[in-house]
C-alpha cells in the first residue's frame, strides 16, 4: 500500500509493519470481517511462492442495518497494476459474494466507491449493483442477492 494511486482510490493510508501485523490479527479474530487474498493462478502454476503470486484482496465488512438485516460492505483491491483488467476483480468479488450468500447467509451487499474510481464503478455495476446515492466523497451502490 505504498502506491499513492491505490491510497487515493481506496481511501487508505500507509501502515507501519507493526500496524499491518495488528490489522492482520484483527482480521483473523473479528467475526464481522471476511477477507480473501487473491493469487495469480499462472504464477502459482509456475511454482512461485504465495507472496510472489499475490495480486490483491477482497473483503466483506458485515453489519446490521436499521431494519436488523445483515448487510455486507464489499471491497476489492487489485494491488498489482499488471494484474488489472484481467478479470481477477470480477472473479474474486463474485466468489466472495457467493461465499457470503451460501456460507454466511448474507443477502444484501453495498459498496462505497470514491468518486473517480470508474474501474470499481463499472465492476460493481457489471455484477448487478445499482447506484443508490452519491455524495461528495463516495458512490454508494447496492445489490440485493
């Protein structure tokens, strides 16, 4: 996450190594979070180790809405620029949503996208999400599955 482009698109800030480890522990232990690390299968098939095969991640933040429905905020990030535009995001996000429906019982998903991140807007719309609202910083899109 040292890329200023990714920080801008995702609204993230760089973390120290210690902060990164703390975040990983939080993700492993928190029942309201789910993450999949994305690996490039071609690199895996070449025999490279998992760290060299990583291209990004997809996450769910699980919460209750005002109607007491379980809702998951879905996120996707393809870190490796060489892996963008190859379908990793669509495939990974589709699998994450399917996992959420079948394993976690989630029926409603939202995504919050920063203005200007047209690649994410197009990806979520391709997966059936629709624009619910726009504000100065975020584009909220929602899908009922």
